[in-house]
């Protein structure tokens, strides 16, 4: 008589059982992975907190020198005085923050107004902002530097880029009008008339539309074929 009892089938492993098996088998690797994930998460949190702190400090520093910008005290605005940091220091210390980028834009504006278009152009080109209107201002500033240097061929597309980038409609129309004027000065009247016509049709009630109409009349008087005004 065979007394051997048939073996009972083992129950199918559950999801928890498999996870436990993997955890035991790869204990060291999973521990390392967990530590890496925690460090990465902690690093990201630290960076976010640091960014907020940095922006707060940069914004406060920028606010302190605002009176110098308003009164046109260029030297103090750029270099600071005493414990108050100037635009140059703010841009260097907190250049990746929104206020740091704004400081760089202000400094470029001052350089351009001071008759230093090459220095200003380099400063404008270094502005990289998530704020579209600030970024558009940087493109327009670079265009203005080229206008100052009478490099109208370079200025015109930069103004177009500024118009495309800006969200504010008043800025968009102004930059496109300036692009058209730059094309006219560059000896490309066909491109100028096209943009002037676009300004009139897109922003018919704006002051730029009036400027564009007068510009088209002047071009027409010079023998350039223009759209019907």
C-alpha cells in the first residue's frame, strides 16, 4: 500500500510575495536606489527653496537702487554705494533669477543711453528670460544698438523677433513698426511696406497705425508701390 500522500500545490505567489522576493534578492541595489532618489528629491527641493530665497534677495536689492534709476544717477545705479548693491553686482550674484535678469536689462539700457552700443549689445544678448515681454525688450534693445551703429539690416529682423515674442499688444505693434522703419533705412522698401501694412491691419486704432500710414505715404511719394491706404 502506497502511503505517500500527494503533495499539495503551493499557492501562487502574490504581488506582495514577489516584491518581498525582489527586495531580499536585490536588497543592496534597492537601498542604493532609494538613497539616490531621496538625494535627488532633496536636491530639487533645496534648489527650489534656494531659488526663492535668491529671487527675494535680488528683488530687494533691485528695489533699493530704484531711486537712482529714476533720478538718472547712472554711476550709483551700476556700481552701487555702501551696502547697496548696484546693477552689476545684482546681475553677477543673482543672474539666474528674474530680478537678476531685469538688472542686466536695466544695465544694457543705461549703456545704450550712454552711447556705448557695443557694450549694450553684448549685455542685451545675454538676457534670457521666461517673461516674454522682458525677453522681447532685450531683442528690441539689441535692435536699437544696431540702429545706433547704422546696421539696419541686422536691426530689422531683431525688431521683428521682438514683436513676435512680446505678449503686450502695444509692444508688438511698436516693435513691428520699428522693424518696418529699419527695413526702409536698410534699402528694402518692399519688406518695409509689407510690415507697415501689417501694422495698419492688425492694430488699426493704434498710434503705430497712424505712423505706418504716414510712412507708406512717404514711400509712395518716393515711387515705391504701396498697398492702398
